[in-house]
C-alpha cells in the first residue's frame, strides 16, 4: 500500500492555468496530502474544497497552505514564518506522521531562524515518523547549482550541518536534478528529507521532480510504500564470524542487540546482589558478568562498525547515534529509483526488475559474435617523464609493507566479505610482515 504527497511552490494559485494544473496533479497521482507554497492570494475558509482537497490551514504569513483528503485529520503543531509543522492521522496510515513544510527565506541571516526552528521541532521527534520538505531556498552542493559563480559555501555548510545535526536523510529522487530555473540560473532549491525512524514504517520513499509548469519551481511528488515484508539483507561476513559461521552465530553469537540487553540486565542484578550482600561469591559473579558485558558491547560495536562500512572518526564517537543513522541512510540511498533500458527511463519497480532480468538473460544466452578490435588511439600515452620500466617491476618489500599496514581496520570489506587483519600478515614474508 502506498500514499502519495505533493508539495509545490506554485508562485500563485489565483490564475486559472495554475489552478487547473494543480487539480490535474492531485487527480492524476491520487494525492491525499498536498502543500502549496507562495499561493499569493487570501486563503480559503477552513474545510473548503480547493482543487479536489480540503483546505486545512496555513502558516502565520500565509505563504504555506495545507490541503488534505476528507478522511485525513491534520493538527497544526507549530506555526512560524518559514515552517508549518503538522501531525497527520488517517485510516491508511499505520501510525500518525509528522510533516514539516518549509519555505526558506532568501538570505543566510534570515534562514538561521529556519534552522533553529527545525532544531526545536527535532527535539520532539524522537521515535516519531517525520518528513520535512519543500522550498529551502538553498542547495547542498555545487553540483546542485548551475549558471552562477557566487560563493555560497557558508550557506551550504549551514544547510548540511542542520541536516546532520537533526539526523535527517535525503532519500534521493528521480527526474531532473534542478527544481528551480530563472534566466540562465538552475538550482535544486526544493527537496524532501526524512527522519531516521521513517524507514521503520515505510519500505520506500520515492521522490520525483515533476515538470515545471506555470512556475519556476518543479512540483515534488512523494510516494511512500508501507513495509509489508522484511527485505533480505545482502550477505556479508562480519569479522567475528569467519569460522563455523552458522553454528557459532546461532549458539554463541546470537542476536547482538538482545544479547547486549541481557548482559546489561545481568550486570544490574549482580550489582544489586553484591551491594546487599558483599560476599566473595557475589563479588566474583559480579566481576564475571561485567566482563561478559564488556565483551558483548565490543561485539555490538564491531557489528555496527561493519554495518556502516565507514571509518570511525574517533574513539569518542563509537556507538553514537551518528553511526546508527548512517546505517539507515545507506538503506535509503541504496534504493534504485530509475533504470535506463533501451533508451527509456523505467521508474515502476516491476518494470525495473523485469528489465534487469531481461538484460542478464540476453547477456548470458545471446551470441555476441566476433568482437571488433579496440581503438587504441583512445588510450592516452604516459608522458616521457614517467619511468615506464619501473611500473612493470616487482614491488619492493617496503612498498608492500606500507600498503598492507596502511589499510585501516575499519575499511570496507573486500569482494569476499573479509577484512585483512594485522594478525594475519604473518602469512607474508618476514620482511613484509614486520611493522615499519
């Protein structure tokens, strides 16, 4: 089951052309919740039908309108100049969701109020389903802007810091990269962000940049599919499961998170028992379960490190929410939204799956015939200053040693799923296995 949302900086909904297009988008995509930015007219009465949906409210400046289906209950939680935060409940939603519609101002100084407002809202979103979006009036990277040489580095850093601090995730998009255009300038000013708990209920969140029409901004179509089954994760060896994987994982390793909770509870019970009756036996038991807790915590730390597949920034950040959030972001970012197949862009999941199967079937069963000779002129030659003979010579022991010991223990695993452990370098020659 899916739910469709629409957010659009329409830059005025008083003219017949824009109203007609908005009504078409709501009807065509079966929109149940919509936000209109810059309506540039007096808001209708509460509950009044507007282009197929019910008008349920606007922010204090009137720059953000909320429209919803009759069966949806919308409660305004926070109302400010640059954001309208609402709580939405509906029969089709398994849980209430929180939606923050944004209309960022045009200068860095005035946008600070927006970042602070999002920070205040984020403090109340722990464990809740939260989605944020629309016109931030700012982009994140230079690749999201074209046609200007203006240095916006500080503005981009403010935006990036807000996203990281409030643990928001960009689910990606399909369609044109730029959502706003004027003259010779193109920018991605409109976007959707989701909270870290969003993917616990919605298996996929697909954002499509629709065609710009009667506005400089592109409408954003958001389609959320509820989680109906558990996705089978990609297989990867963890560092601690290299031998007797299945038996050890079931009988010894078990469920990491549950084992850690059980170990922590055992320490608490042993500590209470020792505090009330400090006998040598109780002290020994307390020491034993404390050691088991430390070992289990280390295993949990190792698990999350490899799930994230990035290096630890520092020991002080281990087991922080940052790395747990990165796991969620990897899941979201790994979702494929569009596939180019025989010159056509496929966006429907069943079509993408069928195109992948057809591609490999043809690749493995068709007769490719005789391959043409490669055009060697396309390969650039090395300059004369490069010692080409040295490139073909065997590496020296020091070069191999530096390369081996230069590998971080927190690096991503190789194709076989295994990481090189420094304890295994003894398999190499003594000259190489000796640390520098």
